[in-house]
C-alpha cells in the first residue's frame, strides 16, 4: 500500500469510532471519551463502565512508539482498576479512567498512574462503605427480632399463666410478631443486594432503618392476626384444630412478603366498596 492509502485507511478506522457505529473490531460504540488524530478512547459497553473502555492508538508516523509505550506503562494500573470495576458501575469512574489514559498518552504516565490509583481507592472505599452500611442495616433488624423472639420463646417455653391464660391475645400477638420478624429477616437476607446505601450518610441511620424494617414486619404480623381474628380474610384459619399455627404461618408471610398486607388491604377495600354499592 502507498503512504496515501495507509493514511486513508488510518483515517477511516478513526471515523468508525463514533457513537452508534461499529469500531474496527466490530464492537458497537456507546460513548467516546477522547478522540484525536492519533488515538481514541471510547466505550463498547452500553452502561459506560470501566471494563467497556477501549483504546486505539495509530500514529501518523509508524516509527512513533511513544504514545503506545506511555499507555503500556500504565496498563498494569488500568488492569488492576478493571479487576474491581464491578464493585462500582458509576459511569463517572469510567470517565475519570479515560481521562487518566489520555494524560498518559499525552506524555505524563506518572500523573496518569496517580489518577488511576486514586480511582481504585475511591471504588474500594465506596464498596466497603456499602458493605458496612448493609451489615449495620441487618444488625438493626436482628436486634429487634432478637428481643421479640426471646420474649416469645420465654412465653412459649415457660407458659406463665398470668400471660398465657389470662392474656391470651397478648400471648398470641407476641408469637405472631416473632414469626413476622423472622420472615422480615429472611426477606432482607434474600434482597440484601438491593438495599441502597447513600455515601457519607453514616452508620446510625442504617441501624435505625434496620429497626424500622423489623417494626414494619411486626405491624404486618399484628395486622394479619386481627384480620384473621375478625374473619375479614383468611377466615378458614379459625376453623383449624390448632389455629394459632396457621396464624403464625401467615404472620411469617406478612413479614416476608412486601405485598401480602397491601393486597389484603386492597381486598378489604374492594369488598367494602361492593357492600356500600349494594
């Protein structure tokens, strides 16, 4: 190929790096961070994550290896960053990483390494904060559940007459509340990754949020208890030989399911509307 043909091909490859087009390797381009005459930094990931960053260097002078060597000098730091990139998918981190790569290619690899190391630390710190926040959230949930379950276990095992016989409703409510907190714990454990943790919020709010989640579970269990007792819904439970066990099962479901109580309320509202229209 003549020098003119080589240059035309080089320009054609760079023209392909545009949002919505296919790059020279056949990957769809979803974002372009930096694009010059001799290099381009772009994303082939629709979420614009660090792992989707692609770098193309093609100098006009075939003997000019400096941009490639500068990029290779930071490749280790960049690969290290990609290894932890799944811990934070915020596209701003990818933009910062692309900026660091461009700084290296322009001739300052040491500054680029510093930027990449700073991004790595930010991702690690953010990840640790999210994990700690979720654990504190769980600890708040467990604390209230432990208290209620301990009380219910004491009443169930010791069977104090002044509670079990004289205050049967209170006794059954405590058992139901305990089951609903257990259901809440299972639900939270199952959906722990969906809990949102705001950066810099602190530990106490998440502890309170965890306690609040257990309170919601208890309220749901108590609501279901009275719902069954009033025969508004799930009336068949009252006809069982050991109705308390059926109540406990529904108490657990009330704590576990986020839709059981709202659906029950909608059902009651619909029945009330139908009765009023008759």
